[in-house]
C-alpha cells in the first residue's frame, strides 16, 4: 500500500472529523495502487473508511472503496469524489482488514480481494432496493365524494386493507390504474413508492422449533462452546485497532473441531450455540457447502430463529439467489435486522455486526476453496475472521480434513467428538465387494455385482429406497476402437471425450467441447466400424438399471440431469415422497441429505478417484465413501452399504468400511509426514499457461531459477548476518518442478506447474508476491499462484 495513512485504515468507527478532506481510494480497475481524492464539501462527514464511492479516473467514472482518510496528500489538485454508493459504509473496518490479509496471504492484488468481500449486487448499485407502488387509504374529512359503482368497489377494498401493493389491488379489483388515479384525484387515496423487500423464502411457512434435549456427548460439546462464547463476550470490546490487537494477541478465541459421525446431532449443537451467541448480544455466521444449501437446511435454521410475528432473523446468501434478493439479504445483515447468516463460501464476508460465532459445516469440503482470484479457502478465512472479531469458530465434519484434525491433535484447535448417532442408531453395515472376482465370473463390463443386484432386488420388494453412487457423469468414459486402441480425444484438452447417450454426443468435461459420435474409428488408417464404449458413467448405470429392474422407478441426479434451478429441489421432493425407488447420482447426492427410507447405498466404483495424481486422493476417497455410506439407514431400519472396488484392500476403502476415521488418519498422516505434504507443510502451486508449449516450459524454468535465487542466502548463518530481503523465500522451502500439469492441456492451453512447500507460508506468500510482480514473462504466458490449493490438476 502507499505511504502510511493519517488514520489507521482499520481504525475505529468514529465519524470522520470535518478536517479529513482527503480520501484514499482503492479502484477496481487499477491494480495495486491507491489514489487520493478530495472529499467535496457536499459530502463532508459522510465519507468513512469502507465507503463505496464513484470517482473520476481519466475520462471515466469508476467505483472504488475508501481505504483511508487523511488531512493531507502528497499530490496537489486532487479530483473530487463524485458520489457515495449507499448510505452506510459498505466495508466494515474488520472486513477491510480481512481483505488486506487475503491479498497478502493469497498473493493477489488488494482490489481483487476487496471486490470479493462485497457481492456484485451491493458493489454496483446506488440503491438496489426494489421500488413498488403502494396504494394507501387517506383519512378523509368533509363530504364524502360521489363515486361510481366501480370506484366505490375499489375504494371498499382499499379501505378494508388500508394499504396494499398497487399490482395486488389491480388484480383483486380487476380494475385499471385509471380508476385508482380517480380516487387519488378525489383525495381518498395516496399512491406512493415504497421499498419492497425480496425475501427468497417468503412463501414458506415454518413451524417454530424448540431446542431438543441433548444426549451426553452433545451436552459436553455444547457446554465447551458456550463456555468459550461467554469467555469471549467478557473480553473488552474488540475495536479492531492495532493497539487492541497487541493486547489480545495472547488470548485468541478458540477454534473447535466438532468431529461427529453423520447423524450425530452436530446441527442441533450449532443451533443451540447460536442461540447463546444471540443472548450474549452477538451474531453468527454459518457456512455450508453450496450443495448442502438445500431448503431443508435453511428451514432448520429459520424455524428455530423466527420471532413471534414469523419474522426470521436469518439471512441467506448463495449463488442461486437473484441479484435483487442478494442485495436485500445483504443489507438486512448490514443493517442488523438479520443477526444470523447462513450461506456458501462467500458468506464468510457477510457484514454481521459483532459475530460471536462462526460455524463451518462439512469443513473438509473442497468447494470452500475459490478457484479464481482471490483463491481463498473459506474455512481458513473463517479462522482468521474469528481472530479479528473475537469470535468462536466451530469447524464441523464427520470426516475432517487432515489439516484440521492434525491441528486438533496438536492443541491448536479443541477437539469435540460425537462418536455415536443420535438415539444410538447403528452405523450402516458396509460390505466391500471385490470386483476383480466378480468381473472374472461374468464376461463383459460388469456394473452390478451379484450381491448388489440381489440387495437392490430386496429393497424393491420391501418398498424401501436405494441410492447408487458413481462419481462420473455421462454414459461411457470414452469411445475406444477395439482394433487400434484409438480413443476419441478432446481437440482442446488432454482428456478423452465422454459419451453422453441421451444427447447422442461426445462431450469434454473440461472445456465443454462437443462432437458428433463417429460411426467408424476416427483413425485414418483403421476406420474400423466396431468402436465400443469403455468405462461407465451415471447414464449407463441408469440405463442398466431400467433393463435389470423394469418395474423400478429410477431417476438420475447429476449436472446433466439437473440443469434448471428447480430440478434439484423437485427431484429430492419426489424422492422423499417415495415416488422414486432408486436414485442414481454423482457426489451431488453424497452430501448431508437425510432420507429415513433409504436402507441401501451402493457405490459402483469406489476406487475411481484413488489413482488421481494428487496427494489427497486417498483422503478424498475415504471422505466420499464415509459420507455416502452415511446416507443409509437414517430411519428405523438398519442400513446396508455395498462398496464395489477393484482395489478392495486399499486403506481408504478399508477404514471407510469400518467407519474408522482415527485409523485412517493414523496411517495417512504417516505418509504425509514422510513426504512433507500438508499438514507438515503448506503448498503453493504456480501454474504457467499458454498456447505455445515450448514458451510455457521455458518460462517455467526461468521462474524456477528466480525462485531459487530468492532463496539463495537462506542458511541460518546468513540470516544472522543479513536480514532476508523481502523477496526471500523461507529457508525450509522445497521446490519441485516445473513439470507438465497432470492435465497438460486444457482449453487449448498448455500448463506447467511448480510446487512449493514450506511451513512458513506467510513468508513465502510475501516473497512470491514480490517475485510475481517483478518477473517478466512473455505476454502470452500467464502465471497463477494458488496458495493451499485443493485442485492439483
Ligand atoms: P448431523 O448434523 O450430525 O448430521 P443432525 O443434527 O442433523 O446431525 O441430527 C440428525 C437427526 O437427529 C436430526 O433429525 C435431528 O433433529 C435429530 N437430533 C439431533 N439431536 C437430537 C437429540 N438430542 N435428541 C433427539 N433428536 C436429535
Ligand atoms: Zn476439452
């Protein structure tokens, strides 16, 4: 940032003094620079740190955020701020601080980080409130005017309701605006514009729920969290200034890891902990993965925290809201009318006032990582925000990430465990089927082992439901020639095209390229008409099922089948209502759903993700299997799970079979320690992309040399003599690569990667920030920096 501002940028919320006539503004279009603007007299006293403003920039008018106020500037003749967006400052000092931390840690420009903390709907609009016309009856004095029969009818309606939206009146009275205008002329009514809030859940009528009596394990966990909430509430109010930072550095609010098997009652603990936070006068943020943001989940929170008048204190933020809805929900939070926010990743930036509790449910979910700049991990941002706001953080999961569990084992987090399902319902029995044996007995591609087939058959007879899981959509993985082995490849990416039977097309799952299905082998020299479909996807499973069990009602749930916003909701509704016998799906069905009548879960191909070139492949497989298995037997009937695998003895599969998280952790952590992978280091992944492979490769090698130079003087002795330059890499740095990315070519771009590992990521981030800014790469080669990546492909 530029030279130190006059006031601490994250200073107190005092109104700005009339002397501060200069605002430092971060503009979205100009990276890594801030500009001084004059505060014109008309706006004096209304511009604060965090205020969104529109300013002249060259010939344009652009938006920006005030990051500091000052009384003097190094520049003369400053241009004035044109106008203020919204009335309140939109970015609170703590959020501004969080954005700065993100920019530093995730190596991105501050403007990009600032942009991420405000939803588009809030950033751009002067006022995004929806104006609606209302008709209101006026108190009438004197002689009542003579009205026509029609006018009298309309008036009667208005008088009865006193006030109602114009559109509603026109509909009810089957009349036109002209008639209403006549009543207005007579002085009977008033037509005014008023703000109508868009409530995405307005039509749901929820029955309020009461806290449940907790079981012993839940009680212990809740007591710990409540104790921490009370403890943080006793601390002097966090002002967010540097001064109090220093004072409170030693008493960081605790982070809890709530490890509870699926159905162990974690959500009930969240609900009761939130209730305590509210009693203490504080707010709460609940993050759930986008995919679990089902109406079911939202309802549970709304039903618990609705007041007598049915008004809820819960705001919801996620990507399926309309722009208008998002705007309204956001401001409901900013104005303090909603004290609880539930939302996906970006809800971690919600402007909740004094959040006392931040919950990250399913904390292991990879969707918490944003895959474009700023590439932040919402769980890690949550922990950071907790520290800044003096808030207790609760991370919940049945299958915690190795990083979080490691932190809990080593005292950085506090571990809370719920080892049993509520009401002591047993975890489902998991049977692993060795597909090598099963396939040997049957010829051709085997989809269902005889055991699984029999189990499905039983469920159909008993009228119970089945979920079948395969984490690959489409019909067949690829189209392969039996004679020459040719596979149909995507012309833009280094992957095979997937056959989609319903659409009769070959599709690329990376770039979306679509091609017609060839009638003969595309290899010029071969032209064999017998090409076959290898591998399988959900479409093929669905297809095979309808042939095996013609009487069964089978439905598929994956990205292809769920194209419209409502499809997902409707399908789950049908499944719950028992209108579907067998649900086939990708990981969309693996998460957090609760279906009492599902007694069988089949995992078609468990080792699918096991052989990916990613050090987390085992962890992912374990998590997925455990979560999917958790879908079975959530009602009164005991559940059963069949896991079909070609590597049935792999630890990820075996520990998942026994629902043994700790066991899996022990063996996996050993492997991570040996190879110095997280949690024994943190990873930064640098990816270089371009259309010319040689250039990309050359640039990657050049960058590696730069990085090595950055780490050159880093022996402990050197450190004694000369303090490290700010672009020095930390001494424990492990550099690997450059190497072609596992997916070398995507969307016509070649990709090379350099992986960096260190225990001191903050230092590395700082160094990377410098190097990235100073290194000069060819114009057609781009570099991305991903800190703590979750996707290594
Ligand atoms: P999780 O979030 O761990 O998957 P939930 O909180 O959703 O578990 O609990 C699973 C089911 O058990 C829910 O229907 C919930 O209402 C119920 N439940 C939770 N705690 C209790 C309790 N103490 N007594 C009775 N039922 C409970
Ligand atoms: Zn492609």
